[in-house]
C-alpha cells in the first residue's frame, strides 16, 4: 500500500481512538467519505497531496493532509476546540506505518470560517508529513 494511504489510515485510526475528540463529536464520526445522510458534527479527511521528497540516495515522499471539521454550532468555539484536540492526538501518531516510516508530522495551519450558506462553522487543519519506505 502507498505511504499516503497508510498515513491516512493511521490518522483516521488515531482520531477515532481519541476519547476527547469523539466526546466533542458525539461519537467516532471521522470519515474519508462522509455518508450521505450524516449531518455535522463530523471530521473528514480532505485533500491529500503527495510529492516526491527523494534525495540522490534515499527515497521519500512529502504529504500535505487537510483534516476538515464541520459543526452545526454557531461560532468558532466548537471547531477550534476539535482542531486543538486533533493536533494533540496527531502529535503522538506512531512513527512506523506498514512498509513506511513517518519521519515527521507537523501542523502547518488551522483555518476556521463560517459556511457559505449558513452560520455554521468549519475548520481545516493542515499537516505536513514526510515518509520513507522501510528497507
């Protein structure tokens, strides 16, 4: 399996195991593809961009991962609290993935905003990761 998919699976697994995050969400509502009937609050893995990060001697990939948080609450408090918990949870993500090593995972940014058609809020937490294959 690719490093990007292994990384995504590790992220989803860690977030689903976070009791603090699932309490804020009212359950383990963390998805790769949100079910049609699911209403917020939930977390969804957004775009994942993977770039070659190889050197002349070592193979590697750089990944940019967006984790989006949707809330029915008016105001930023709910999504900002969930974003903080996501950052805390992912700071201790295991460094070994199936067939790959997670060299680093860093928080790049958190953006929060009201939805375009209502006052409900959303936040997007962006992470940067570097992986190398196990040899």
